[in-house]
């Protein structure tokens, strides 16, 4: 009985193709796709169509650590000469997280069923990216699977290090801003109203700073529910909007133009792109296909979309440096580095060099941003809280003067 399977594949022009085919099993579908000149990435059950859904932010750190551990262990075992099925079995035993152990066991089951390792990994696209799967397929075709996993381990490790550095650097400034804002709200909502009863007498002279403070406290106390509701509604609406294609493109374009932080985001995307391209090109993945896969690893849709024009330039025989310069989505140094890489015939090495440069620049940009942002937050919070305390002290002083 024929079953309809959903597939996702890369065409010879580097573009992603999706659709459905009917067949007896997934292996026959994958074989048919290869006959059509497509490289299957995923063959299986069609993903469920999402209705109205609000997704909470998730960093997926556990999943990335599982993949990194899996890649490092498999690289070590394969380099030691252990057969692939035995290496997967050992990796499954070493995996601590139960959910990922089931994934590795399923990959081993599919592999023993006669499919390649790349096809086996492609059955779990939520864990193994297109880049990952295509790298493994390239390693299988060239007989250098151990080398490929070593490069993948390095790729995953450097990407994880950069991501962790960015997140850890931003935690303190964000917490500082949140605590400062919460302190101001608590003072205005709970502390200041206690002073308001003291000045209930209309004949009492109240200093101007204290009047402003009492008025601000009254507004916050009366409208904080509405303000919170409006803020939540605005946040939810914004998240829904940026999940649309138009909204995501607008947001990705806008955030790389932010002062200080935008520069760090652009350099981080450049480093991610260069690291992916260096890993793919080093394993003889065609340049056009590498661009399509690398675009899928980027978080910024504006930059990923610009890479389609770069791929067209490559197909016209312009190389990669000239189309990349025309796209204008990466820093100018990137195109100069790739020009040298093309002239020397070491494009993979130049991509890796470019990744090293922009990973270092990203860290420097993040440090520069936090070194400015933290003092600004401290200064603003200090002025606000200091003004509140000064206004209350003026109120106490005025009361003492009236009693005298």
C-alpha cells in the first residue's frame, strides 16, 4: 500500500524544494528524489500546519549540547577506527539525556535498516541541521567520515562558544535594568503612597519635587494594571508580527542598524555564515549548494535573503567575492578576504579565517556595548531613585519646619 511522504531536498541550483511523493517507504522516496537530481534532506511525515500560536522564546541550549556531545564522541570513536554502528551504539550508552538517547538509538536503527548515516540523521531535522546532514553525506561519499565529524565538532564547539559568550555578556545588563525598573515601580506603588496621607491637609505647603513625586505615584498606582496589560498586549502583538515573513524581514533589517548592538549582531551573523561556508567548502560541497545551506543557519532573514543573489552571481561565473560585495549585507572586509581566497585557491581556509576574525570582532563589539550600556543603566537608575529619595527627604524636612 502506497503512503504519501513529505520531503525536503536541495536542488542542483542550491534552492530548497519541498513537496509530497507516494511510495512504499521512505527509502524508495529518497531514491526517487536522487533520480530527479535532488539531494533529500528529510523524508517522513508532513509537519502539522500551525494555527494561531504564540511561541515563547527558547534558547534550546540542552538540545545543542546534546548534538555537540554526540558529534565530539562520534568523532573520537571513528578516528580510533571503531566501526560506525558500534560507535553509534557506544555514543547512545554515553548519552545522559533520555530523550536524546532515543534519537541516537533511532538513528542506529535506521542505519541498520540499510540507509546511509546522512539519511538516518535527516529523519530528525529538529536536532541535525541541513548543514550537518549534508556534511555527513559529503563525508560518506568521499570516505572521510571521521575527518568530517572532527570538523563538525569544531564547528559546533566554536558556534556554541560564541553564542554562550553573547548570552552571558547580556545577562548582567538586562538584569540590572530590570531590577532598577522594579525598584522604581515598588517605590512609587508602595512606599510613596504612605507619605501621601501625611500631606492630606490642603493647607500644608508641599515642595514642588514632592508634588511631582506624589502625582507620579498616584498615576502609577491608578493605571499600573492598564499599563501592564497594554505592555503585554504590545509584546504579544510584536511577537506575532515578527513571526510573519514581512515582520521578520523588517525586524531583522532594523536590528542590525541599532547603535552599538547592531554592529555586534551583524558581525555575529558574518562569523556564523563564514564558519558554515568554511566547513562546507572544505568538504567539497558545491558552492551554490553551500550558500543555500549556510543561509539556513543564519538567524537574520534579511542577510539570508541576500545570499540568494550571491548564489545567482556564482552561477553566472562571477565567483563569490564580487556578488557578496554587491549584496552589501556583510562588512566590506569580508569581500576582500574572499577575493584573496579565490586568487590563492584556498577559499575554505579564507572562510575559516574570516570566521575567526568576526568571532573576535563580535566579542569586542559585545564588550564595547556592555561597557557603555551598564554605566548608562546605573546612571539612569541612580538619578531616578536618587530623585525619589531626595523628594521624600524634602517632604520630611518641610514637615519639621511646619512643626517648628
